[in-house]
C-alpha cells in the first residue's frame, strides 16, 4: 500500500515541475491581460494583413487617381518598307517613275499631353469617394484589431480557467492523499475497515486522473493562446492570472459611447457616404465633358520612289474637344436608379446595425450584472464550504462520520472554489464584451 502513496507523490511532483517549467503562472510576475494584448497587436497575422490592406487603400486615395492631373505620353516609331513601284502622273508633262526595290523609311517621335478640363464633377466626387474608402479601410483595420484583442483576451481567460482547474485538482489530490495515508494508518492498527481504505484509494486515483486531464487541457489552451497572439505555438513564458473586474459600468454611458465609437456602426454610417457619392457620380454622366490635348511631334519620311525625296516635320499641336452622350438606351437612367436604391438600402442597414448594437449591448449588460451578483454569491459559498469541510475533517478523525461523507464535504469545497474561478472569468468576459460593444476595448 505504501508503494501507491509514493507513486502518487511522484506523479504530483512530476506534473507540477513539468507544468512550471513549460508554462507557469506566477502571482507576482508574468504576462497579464495588458501584456498579452501588446504582443497580439505586434504579432497577430490578421492585424498585419489588415494594416497592409489599409496601406494599399491609402495609396489610391490621391488626386491623380481621381483624374485631377494630366497624362503625358512619349511615343516613337520607325517603319521600313521595300517595294517595286511604277508611278504614272495625271499630268502628261510629268515623267513616269519606275523603281525596283524602292525603300521608304518613316521615323516619328512625339510628346502628347491630355487633360480633362471639365467632367461635370466626376473627378471631385471620385476623389471624395477614394478618401472615404481609405477611411473605411482604417475602420476595418480597427475592427480587425478589436476582434483579435477580444479573442485573445477570451482565450487568456480560458487559460486561467484551466490553470485554476489544475490547481484545484492538485489540491484535491493532496487532500485525498492525506485521507489515504490516514486510512492506511488506521487500517494497520485495526481502527478502519478494508472498505474504507479501498474507497480512499479509489478517490485518490480519480483525483489523480482529473489532475492529468487538467494539465493536458492547460497545455492545449496555452498553444491556442500563442496562436492567437501570432507567436510560435511552443513559446514558453509565465502568465499572471490576476485581473480586476469593473463593477461600476453604467449602461446609459455605454450606449452613448457605442453610438460614437463602435466600429461596426461607424462602418455602416461611413458606407452610406460612398453610396451617396456613387449616386452623384452617376448624375455627372448627364453632363458634357471637356478635354484638352496637345503635343510636340517630329517626323522624317524618306521615299525611294517618289517625286518627293524627303519629308520632315517638327512642331506643336493642340486641341479642345467636347463630348456629350445624347442617347445611351437608358443606361444612365438605370445606373442612377440603382444608385438611389443602394443609398436607401444602406440607410436601412445603418438602422439595423444600430438596433442590433443596442440589443447586443443591453443583453451583455444583463449578463454583466448577473455575473457580478453570482460572483458575490459563489464567494460566500466557498466560506460556507470551507467551514463544513473543516468540521467534517474533525468529525472523521473522531469517527463520527464515514470517509464517504468526508469525500462529499471535500467535493463540495472544491466545486465551490471552481465555481468562484469560473464566475470570475464569466464576469470579466461580460465586462470585456461591454467594452467591445461600446468601442472602448482598444483605446
């Protein structure tokens, strides 16, 4: 029987040392919520991709991309031809020309400038849309950051939950081991039955199994946390499970913040600006356009069979053109009507997003209040369960209760502690969710 005790002691020692070596939790040092967020902001892949997308959009939001700047093109060409030619002029006084393998060479080069003078406001609205799209991209980046932070904080709290479970199971093994040692001693002196000793051994084995399972779950949760932070899954560090819970959040203030800061709502409001600009752009199609073009050209043509030997040209050219679409089979009208519908739909989307946001926030606030109250209740339950366990231990030592009754008191205490740990996490998640909906999660 003593071998069983030593095996369990060795098992606990190995699990504890391995866990502390791989990923340990320290009350004094280690990565807390703020440190985890900082690492995520620097390394998370979704955030990196969103940053690059935002940069790409900003590249397009320039006046030249809207047509405010002219285009300048440089061109050059050389053409060569060889042919047999017979030229007869209408004027009988002109002699006929007959040549075999006559060569004609044409060399040309030039610079051309094109500029739209008037487009009915198309350039103005296009540039405004480009700038608004850049703003939307920035909001999408902010949304990606907030979502990543929400996920990583939730996973961090999940890690803390698994660690608390491990600690509670370790405490359970310690208690069961002491009970087993007491039962073994009492049995050796004939003060306890074989059945009591076997029950103590079974409970010790069950608690040890739970300890192993909680250790594995903790290690898996750490790897998931590393993945969300954007670091190597095998990264090792210490974490600090301590965190505070704000218990004074006011729902009216949260709703006000949400309508001014919530990224999803801001995206919906800003998207309607793009739809309105699309409508204005379609209306510019009803107006004429005025374009200017100019250039400087050089040409040199040599003729092998012609009364002209060489023809050269060098000089400026310029022109203005006006274009107006008189009839397009109703295309402009259809585009305008579709753009008007898009504006209406986007306004409905804003109203829907606002309603959904209020609904989600109010539900989250109900959970928040409930979890705060339940936390206080579960903390009181721990005190009651502790008193009950201490009295049960005394009663068991004097033979007033059986080992089964002591085990029940033990499980009640451990379950009460686990409920406190779980309720703390639920309360914190509720608080974080409220900050997420109100737009205050990442400042």
